[in-house]
């Protein structure tokens, strides 16, 4: 990586080095094959859900439309990190340009925030369906569903825009080595020439909000769902109500169980190896598992996928 001898400014650094997962050449090739397979399976799984919802008229309901949009989001979320990671496995210098690093930084966090908002509106949809079953068709209209989807994308992509632009204008010094497989705020802020407490405070305040606010909304929605389900006299009715929420709750648990640990505070320090593993889990493994979770626990989706795969 080239670092000029001019004064330390962000323009003086042409890029960073992402260490990724250091290991011998044979190990890098093995990781390349492994994550290539994971990436392709993720694209196929989420793509199949999108196609199944698109072509099966029975799935043209708010719940499945939200699921299809969520799968579309997962494709782009995993694409924001894995292709560059695959290139680094085969690269000798592990170099990423300055603009490429901050573009990845922006898209990774924006897509992650959008995912949190999507999980919240999917919980809201389940709340309306279970607590207000008779009024559900008039409450969750196609227009409301479309507005909620658009709002998720807009808020998700606007939330971190200004903080990331500000950070990109800061001065960076040192070797430019980031001990991660993506451009993460912790290692990036550690490379700044001067610590700017105000910027770190703003980022540490803004970054947890897209996680915590949707999470509280999800917990509130399911608390109301639980209260409504417990009032159902028949065990079969309670089981059916819980089964409609099981897949979503599993996905929420997988995603939030790891992401809240990592980004509850962006300046919190974690051991580098553990940080990579946890980030890898919610950014790569979870998008791979989500299609399996939703298809295995949903009869309508399972039938639609079987019909689509026979085409």
C-alpha cells in the first residue's frame, strides 16, 4: 500500500490493507472455496424465495411480500462483504482502496440498519395478523405494506450517511492495516491521526439506535402477541399462532444475538479473532440460514418452493 510523505490527510492514503483471516496459501484457497459455496447457496436460497413469492399467487400477501423483500435485502447484505473477501483470499497484498473501503463501510451498515427495520415491520405484521385477525386485511393494506418497505430502505440508507462522510474526511495515519475482513468502524477510527471525541460520540450515539429501537419494537409487538395468544382457549389455536411467529423469532434471535454484542458500542474493544467470527456469523451465516428457516417452518412457502423448483 502506498502512503505518501505529504502531511497526514485522508487524501494522503490511497487505501487500506484488510488482513482478513491470515493463514498459509493452502488455507486461503480452502477458505475461498468454502465461502464461494456459502455465497452461491445464499444467492440461490434467497433468490428462490423471491421467485416463489413472485410466481405463486397464493403468496401475494403482506407477510410473504415482506419476506421476499427481506430476501432481496439479504442478497445485497452478503454481497457487500463476501465478493471482496473472496478476492482477498486470492490476493497477496489484501489491498482495498480508500473509496472502496468507505463505500463498503456505508453499504454494510446501511443494509444492516435496513435489515433491523425490516425485522421490526415483519413483527408488526405478525402482531396485526394475530391480535386483529378480522381487521387485518383492512389494516395491512397493499399501500401500507409498500410504504413500510420504502420507509425501511430510505431510513436505512440515510441513517449513517452523514457520519460516514464525516469520518471519511478525517486524517488517517500509520500502516493502514485493518485486522478484519471488512472496513469496520472500530479499526478505522483507531487509524485516525487525531482522536476527535465529538465524532466518536456522535457515531457511538447513532450506531446503536437502528439496533435498539427496532429491537424494542419487536419485543413490544411479541409481548402483545403473547398476551393475545394466551387468551386463546384451545391449545391447537395457540400452537398455530405461535407457529406463524416461530420463523421470524428464530431469525431475530440469530441476528440480534450476535449484532448487539458487536455494535452496542462501536468503540468497544473485542479480541480481533472473536470480532471477525461474530461479524461473520451475522453478516454471512445468517443470510444463508434464513431461507432454510422460513421454508422449513412454513407449509405454504415449502409448497411454493417445491412448485418453483420443479419448473
